[in-house]
């Protein structure tokens, strides 16, 4: 990961997820019991969202889609990507308590323990692999963070939405109505989402997973919709149906990290077999 702290204000990528747990401490907790995160969010997270909200605009998103979505960076297997992500997090945060592969397996193991289908377990294992964008020099604010549509008005349900005031799209009237450049209920597949690991990994893996898993990967950071219900006017019937799966996945994403150690060597053969069931030996990245 780039050491440039002006573009990478978080100590490590897990700090964003820690902030998510603070904002959503218990599923379905009454909104009036939430703390005032507008004023209590740690400075590094506020700086992260300032950078994210000021720079995630239509032109930026289109430029990143043009750069990465031809999927011409490399070819490698999914298990190789897991090991690369493990190296990335270790390099960027030498004091991390657990290796990244253990975090991935904690998510997958919780899903497996609840008896969900194998594709669901696999989705839990791989859902964060898009963070390898950091290996190609992407700053944190263009890799993690809550995602949201661009090309239409920024919802005040987006965390720290005041930072959109300096986003260039805020000065373009055609982007500042509720629908912006879209039609009502056009479907999220026709909407430009802010750029990050979710959107990237969706394109890397979409040909190998069922639709439910595709939605989990593509929209698991879209908190303004799957928690705040702020963009229903853009969603079609398929989106509404599939977001029930996104919401089912969300607690496993947020609440499975634990200091209880997993036996990685014992679990590795199961997960290597699971990966091989759905993916060829190499895929395009």
C-alpha cells in the first residue's frame, strides 16, 4: 500500500470496518439509540471520508472503470489472490493481531456454521479480495468506504455527507436532482457506483457466482441503501429481491472478527476445494 498518509489516512484498512461496527453496533438496534457519530468519529476516519467524498465523482468513477474493468492487470487464481491480500495487510499493518486470511475464514466459517449454501460460504471467503487494488497503487479512499451512486444527488444518509460540498459533481446541476442522469427504477446495474473494492471484485468474479452472491459482493458496502433505504427510487424489482440477500450477508461481514484463532492449516483443504468448485485455476484481474 502507498505510504502517502495524505491519501491513506487510516492506519490500516480495518479501521473503516471498525467504524462501521460503531455506527451499526447491533442489527436492528433502534435508530434513536445510536450515538452521534457525526461528532465522535475518529479523526483518521473523518479525513478518509473527506478525501472519498471530495473525489468520488462521475469522471473519476468512469476513469477507474476504464482503467481496471478490462481486467488486464494480471491473471491469477483466487487462492493466490487470498495469499496476496494477506501479504498486503501484513505489510501495511505490521502490528495486526490476525492475518487477513483468518479474517476471511472467520466470515466464511460463521456462514458455514449457519448451514448456508456453499456459494454463500465462498462469497464470505472472497468478498474483500478487491482490496488488492492497493497493490496497484490505489489510495484507501478509492478502495474501501461506504459506497453510493454518483451522477445524482448525494443522499444525506451517506456518512459525513457534508464533505460532498467540495465534490465537483455538486457544482453540476444535471447531477444534483434525486434521479440525476438516471430514470426512476432503472435498476442499479445501470447506475454508476462510487469506485472501490466492491465494484472491482464484482466484475472479476461475476461469471462464476450465482446472482445472489454477485449482489453480496457488489453492494455489501452500500450502507446508504441496505441500511438506510435511501435509493429505492433507482432500484428495480430484481434489486429489491436481491438486497434481501445483501442484508442477510451484512451481519457476517460486520460481526465475525474474533480473537479466537482458527486452525488455518486444517481448514485450508476445505476452502481450496471450495474455491476450485466454482473457479478455474486462473481468472482475469
